[in-house]
């Protein structure tokens, strides 16, 4: 527990070590005050940007405020952007020992982009919306802090407007190009199907029913011609079987031969035509398969064209909304003003913390000296250490002054 266990012993310690405690406290406080005064003053200025909601509800503008602000923050804190900002406002002109890279790092650390989330609940799977953005700059000069904050806020407004309008224009151009490409592919497939049908009569619509009718007609003509030829041959056989042929019989036989020749020619022609029609009918499944392939490709391309046309209409609407500033956009709600007082406040805090630490260090040092020199200084300590209660306690008497 140590030699100090009661309040009287602690007060006795304070009285005995008062000069040590006072000296260490004064030295520590003086050092803390000097450190606090040597710290440079930092001024803080901030500009507020408000996220304006779309005026036309339900329109797909494609604007995601949180993502846009994050992209703009990354773009504004690049080395090129910060170097241009340093040159434009003459920042760190009195810091001759800093390299350009160190200036960029110092400026990047002094800039803060703080997003204020919206009170409206975000939809499931969608990023949280942002209602405002606070751009803060912390610099050693109050005027420079205000100018840098306003410059960054204006850059956010300019870049956001250009970015949203450019994205809407690029989206529209993309869908226009896609619509033209798909329409060209669709026209080429339709032209190829037309040429295929022209080259393959079996591929014409309604050809199967017409072919069945044609086959039926040809078979009927073939049977009629075959029956007529059979009748002529029977008649010729009867005439040839007569023992004595008359002149009329001979003329009739000659006529029958001529008619049989014509009939055989017609039968051969109809048979060939019938074989051709039947061969075309046999090739019909393969032709139908190829035609079905063309039609599936046409249907797929037509579906893509309808989808792209809908997206293109949405992109045109989004572009008109951007041009009329009726979509989600940013506006400067409050410009940064020159701060009248430094915002750091670090000097006073360091001085107060140093004074408290000095007092604690002085008390600890006084206690340590008593621990290193264990002397019984009062009757309570003697009774606690030896178990003997002293009868008389003689106080410390002042030394007599020497007389001349």
C-alpha cells in the first residue's frame, strides 16, 4: 500500500513536498503553454451543396447521387486537380521546404467531403440516397480556406452537370447505334429468307396444300390417259385380229397409233412431273427446318429491336430532363464564408492537458521520493509498522538561528 494510506499522511506529503510539486507543475505548465502557442492556427470553412430531387416523378434519369458524389470526390482529389488548385490559389506559398508532392498530400488531408444521408428510406438493393454534401477546407489562412471550399463546391456543380448530361447523351447515342445495328441485321435476315424462298418453291407459304392438289390432279390426268391408251390398244388389237381388214380399218389403226404416241408422250410427261412434285414434297421437312431457323432469328432480332426502342425512348426522356434541369441535380445551398476565428483550438487544450499532466507528474514524483526513502514520519506510521503506540510525539522544531 506504500507509506501514504490516510488523508492526513497525504496532506503531510503535500506540505513536505510543496516546493517540488509547485516547481514541477510550473515547469510542465510553462512547457505545455509554449507548445500550444507554437502550434499553427487552422481555419475551417465549409460550403453546402443540396441534392435536388427530380421534378418529374417516376422518370428514370439514371442519376445516383451517392455514386455521383463519390466519383466526383475521387476526381477532385487526384494529383492533377489538387496541383491545379494549389497553383490557382497560391497555397503553401510560405512553405518553401515542402515539395510539390508534400503540398498535394497536405491539401488532400485538409479537404473533407461529408455526405448527409437522406431521411427517406432507400429501396431494397438500392444505395442510400444523399440529401446534401458539405465541402470543408482546413487551412492556416482563413481567406484561402473559404476560397478553396467555394472552388471545390463549384467544381462539384460543374462536373456533376457535365457528367450527367454527358452520360445521358452517351446513353442515347449507344441505343441509337444499337437500334441501327439490330435493324440492319433484321433487314439482312429477311432479305436472305426471301431469296431462299425464291430459290426453293417448297418454302413458299401454303405450298403443301397446293402440292397435294397438284399431285391429285396429275394422278387423275395420268389415270385418264392410261385408261384411254388401254382402250386404244384394245381397239387396235380387235382390228388387227380381223381376217380381212377394210380400208377404213387400216385408217383407224393408223389413227390409233398416232393417238397412242401422243398419249404415251403425255403419260411420260405427267409421270416425270409427278415424280418431280413428289421429290419436292420429300424435301419439304428440311426446307421447313431452314425456314423455321430464319423465322426464329427474325423473332429474336425483333424482340431485341423492341427492347432497344423502349430503352432509347427512356434515354431520350432522360436527356430532355437533363437539358430542362428537371432531373436529379445539385445546387449550391450555402457558400463558404471567411471564418473569423481559428477552428483548431488546440493551443488551449494542450496547455490545459499539460497543466493537469504536470500536477499528476509532480504528485507521482513526490510519492516516489517517499517510497525510495521509507522514514516513519508520524505516530500512525510507527504504530502500523512496529505495532507499538508511541507515548509522546515530538514535533519537528525549527533550527535556532545563529547569533553573531
